[in-house]
């Protein structure tokens, strides 16, 4: 116990502590990370790894980015939290910055991605009753199969993942699920006049980087507009330059700044952000909308003690400044194209990898095995041994999402590790 209190742990001891004292709600790879910098992380024994998960795209700006950490430290030494019972000297500045950055009139600040999704659902329902004229308690929100929007009770109510739903009922009503990337199904669902919103991930990350047709979001937005239905874009994982543009709803635009100025941009009625909004350094999420939608929320109807706190505001501003200053969207687009080109060579020449898909630096490879096999997990364990960290999803899919600060030399070294590792399973 003395060694534990002094922090003198090895990896086996650290894993044992988590196993003994923590809830078993995750199944992590057997590696204990102790520090990080840029695209690298180190375990307790000092072994160095490439991070190819980026905390599920929260660390887009790289681990411990000095600009973000500096902003956090400076504000933490001045004022951390006031609650929203009072004004604070940072919040208004942050609200002005983020609304102008993404091209919306209002922002409602929260902390986690799931909180932000719940917030968007509440805003959408209230808008339906007060603006669209839907009868009380009849509002419906359309969602997609294989979605992942979080794990709160309301969100798992419309999940198609049995692990997320089993024994967590009774569930919240008011949702209709349609197949992802199916405009005909969306058009049919929109015939119901009680539909208030369409909640969608521009790319389904947890589903295995399920990437829709290039015009899916654009056409979905047009359908929603024709029926006075709110398009709600969950960009918690895909946003903040991950897919090669500032937002995934920008499509494949060659963004040079704020993507609302691009011709291909489909502006959602409600935009949900989180994860990389803080560069992974602090829990920060946000819901953005224009006045017509956002101003249905009145004092006392929604809030958060920590939402909009001074540290969060300064951290988010710094995180977005890094995206612009280091041209991370452009780098993600370039590195992503290179990564998929190299992975496609494995698809073309081996039998172990059957598909590569993605956009920017949010990519996945499909392992040629059944979803209930252990092959993808075993590959990720082997990748860990070879100095690269990734994680399987949906059984036989491996998601690859490194920090967006990765350069070409580093990426090609990672490609070498991935190819050499996977090929050992091909030979087996």
C-alpha cells in the first residue's frame, strides 16, 4: 500500500488496482499509459507507443499540446468554477469565439458528449412544441441503426447495441430508427408530421467508421428542411478536423478555414461537439444552434454546474486555435489519403484484410473473419507489442485514428508496423 500511495507502480499492479476497485464497465487492452506527447504515449515501464486511437478522437491536437495545457494552467491558477449562478469573465468571450468559428448564433455549453446529445434532444423537443406546433408529448426524433450517441438511459433507448440496452429498461419513447445512409427510409419517416428532428452521425465511428454516400448528409438536410424538421449533427467524434474538414458535414471540401463558407457545407440546425473541443485535456462539449431554435430554452429549464466554466472556455478557445494555426484539417486529409492508399494495398494483395474505409484520419480496416471472432482483438494486442495502440470495434473491425499532428514519416512508420503485424496473422 505504501508503494501505491507513493505512485511506485508497475503495469501489472496498476491493472490489478483497477480490476479490484473499479467497476468493470470497460475491457481495455493490457497496457498502462503514464504520459504522452504529440502522437506518442509511454507506459509505466517507459515503452513508447504510437497512439492510433486518440482517446476516440478527443486528442486530435496531440497529447499535452503546450498551447492548450498553457491555457488550462493559467486559468486554473486564476479561477476554476463559479457555476452559472454568476457571470464569469471567460464565458462570454468563449461563446463569441465558438459561435463565430462555426457560424451559429448561440451556444449552450456542457461537459460530456452524452450530455450534449441529451441537451440537443431537449432543445429539439421543446422547439417542436413551441415553434412547429406538435401536440404535447407527441414529438418524434428519427435516429439511425448502429448509432452511438452515448450511454445515458435516454440515448440507449434508441441504440441497436444489445450490450448497451440489455437490462437497462424501461426505455424512453419518442424515437424511430431507420437504416443508416438510406434516404428513402428517411423520406418515408418524415411523412409523420410529429417528427421534430433527425439525429445523425455524419460518419458512424463506433459502428466501424461506417461512411455514407458523399451526398447523404446534403440530401438528408434538404429532406428535413422540406418537412420543417431539425437536422441534428452529432459531431462529437467526427468534428474538429478529424475527417479532413472542420466538420464532417462539410463533406470532402478543401477547407481553408471555417467550413460554413464552403459550397458543399450542409449547415445543421443543431450541431453537437465534444471530445477534441478541448484537445482531450478537459471535459468540454457544446450544442450550437441559431436563435430560432436555441431561444426556446429559458432560465431554469436546462443547465450544468460545470458547463461553461472558465477553464473549459479558455481550453476550448486554445484547442480551436491549434486546429487553425497548425492546419490540422488539411493535414488530416493528406495523411488520411496516404493511409487508405497503403491499407488498400493490403486489401488487394492479402486475404486477412477485406476492406478499408474512412475519411481524413478517421479510418477502419475490416478483418476477414466473423464479428464474434477474436482475430481483430489479437491483432490489436500484437500491434501493442510492436509499439502501436489501436482498438477493435464491432468484433472484426479495427479503428485507426491517430492524432492529427502526425507527419508523413511517422505515418509511414505506423503503416509498416500495421502491415508487418497483420501479415503474421495472414501466414498463420
